[in-house]
């Protein structure tokens, strides 16, 4: 009997390629796992009107952790048109399966390390070692939205915010779309504390909370206020505060000044993609969605439909996501071997995928990393 049960969800597009590549490396490491397949993604939306079938949720309730490749998502009208004929017009609405997954299992912490490995020709600056903590279940991505705007919601908005609503007096409900940005005190506390705990464990001297409290006063304000309280529990680690727009500028100017950053769902998504580009792009951007009962590890890149079947994309983001999974499972030595192998291949420079200026295939990169293990 295998030591671990691992959910295996390639998803869409090049998710299949990078997951297959990752399996080459995990097998070489001798990772003792039973891989349990899970259906997720666009194909299941088209044929079942459900990109995250109940059978996949059941599977995830019975594994130690899961690996996930990539997802294809399209706007509402295009998603409706993609359904098989008998499912069109039935009122089914596409919802991102990874967002639903995060909420279904309360995968509240999204952890995205961004590290510049020596020898990577795409590094903005060598030596960068940044980590973004992104609140994963609240904020704008909760999916509490309306279009058209219901009259009862409009009445509440007009009663509570009369000055702001005057600009909409001549606009009909069907011409208004509203997305809510919902924060909870507990959600803010948890993600900020996770960031400080990580900084203390790995020796980072600062935690930077990245929000916009000067404009988005109630939600960003709640995050910043809770961060100030929690920072008092961590003497020796400084709390820095920046606005999301200014932070994008400072990361381009002085990225080496930042270590651990923490933010809300959408701002954290933007911030982590910027940090990923500073260390080589999305081909190096790993991430973990971590809850109290299970964790799902995935690269930050999308399904890249134009590269499907070409065995071309860089699998390092997926492989480093597997390294995060090994850490999560307590396989620390194995995780160190994997990361060391990735670093060695990058430093050597003999095997490079197209994004690194080379011609190596996805499989070749995986085999080179496996050989270094």
C-alpha cells in the first residue's frame, strides 16, 4: 500500500503535459504515492455543465494532497455557447472550478514563492527570493455578483450610499453590473498570521501588507488594521504597508527589498504574477492552495491552448508546485533534492525550453531534472 494518496487533476490544455513531466521527476525521486485521477475542467463543462463534478469533490475528500495542472475559462456567453446542444438554454452558468475548489474545501491560503534561480536568463535580478500570501476564498473572487442589478439591491445601495448612487440615477438596472468585495476579520487575521509565521520560520525580516485602504476603506482598511494588531506578536519582523499600485512600481524599482508580502484575493493575484515575471515568468511560478484538511498545488500559468500537444511549455512551475506538496507532506529531504535538481539544471543551462531561449521539450526538461535527482 502506498504511503500517500495524491489527487491527480491534469485539467485542460498543457496541464496534461506539465503533469506528465512532473510524474517523471516524482517517480525518479521514489515518491511513494497512489495517484487518484480527478475530472476537472473545460471538457466536463461542455458535456456535463459542471467543470468540477461531484465525483472529483468526493475524491478530494479522501486524499492527502492533490496536484492540479491548468484550467481553461471563458466569459459567460462563450461558455454557454460551448455546451453540447441539449445543455444550452438550461440556465447553467460557468463558474471557475479552481475558485469553487478553493471555497468548497476552504483552501484559504494561497502561497506563491517567487525565487530567482542562478543562471536563469529571464531573471530580472539575481538573488530575488519573494513569497506572496494571497487570501484565497474571499474578496472579489467570491462570486457574489449581479447583472442586471436587482431592484432590491439598488434600493439598499441608494439608501446607504445616496451620494455615490446619484451618478447612476439615469442608468437602468439592466445596464448595471455589480461585483462585491467581501472581507471577514477572520479571513484577514488568518492570512496575515500565516505570512508572519512563514517569515519567522524562514528568517524573513519584513512582512509587507499590500492593499488600498486610502480608497477601498472598509475592506482594505480591515486587512491593514488586523495586520497592525498581529504584527505586535512578532517582534523582530517589521510590518510594512504599501498600496497595490505603488507596490507594482516599487517591485520594478527595488524588488530585492521585499521578502514576504500578503494581500487580498485579487490584489494578491496581480501581485504574484508580477513577482513571477521578475524571476522568469509563469513558467517558474508555483503555488499552493492550503486548507485545514487538504491542499491543492498548481502552477500559476493557464492552459495555453495554442501549445497543446506540442510538448513545448516549461514544466518547472508544475515541478516546483510538486516540491511544495512534498514540503506540505513533511517530505523535507525529498523536497530539497527536487529543488536542488531544478536549480542545477537551470544553472547548467544545457536544457532550456522556448521561454528560456532554448528548444528543449517539456519532456526533456523533466528528464534533465530527474537525472539530477
